[in-house]
C-alpha cells in the first residue's frame, strides 16, 4: 500500500497520505516539517485548494511554509510574516491600548500592514503606551 493515515497538529485526521519515503523536497508539511515560526499552530488541510494551512492564534488560515503549493493567496492578518521581518507586528496585535490608538487615528489593520514605515510615529506611540 502506498498511502497511510496521519494526524495533523491540532487533531485533524488525513486519510490517503503519501508515505514518508515519497515526500517531495527537503521539507514536507506532514512528515518533515521545518523549524518555522508557525510550526506549533494547528494544521488544516484545505481539500478545496489542495493545500495545508496553519491557523494562527487569531483564527486566520495561512499557507504552511512547508506546503508545496505555489498559490499563497490568503486572508492575512500579518501573523505569517516572519517576526524578524516584521518586528512591530506584536505591538499592533498584542496591545489593546495600541489597537485603540490605531483605530483613533484611523489606521486600519490592512493599511498598517501595507504601510508600516509610514506609521513610525504610531509605532513609537504604541511603544510608549506599553511602557507606561
């Protein structure tokens, strides 16, 4: 038999999974995951898109970095961005006071994610609020 059953991080059970010796590439989101920042998040197989995603703490599905799909389109809240690349993400997502400040000045989450450099003053204000 060339298939097996596999339980994903989070408990979803997949049937008809390829055997470990049939993995394609260096990493496999099922058998040989890399050490990426989303590795502890719940996995979710998307049969409609034939891809694996990881569910962030905010409930958003992000393409698993080890999935072989080339279509990475998804509804994104910024969590799939490697933290070293997006160092201010946690200030925006973690602080309710910061979120209120951003809403007060009229900055949407999408606009924030797309224009972080332009909002250096808001970032500094968030840092100041969190240090109080």
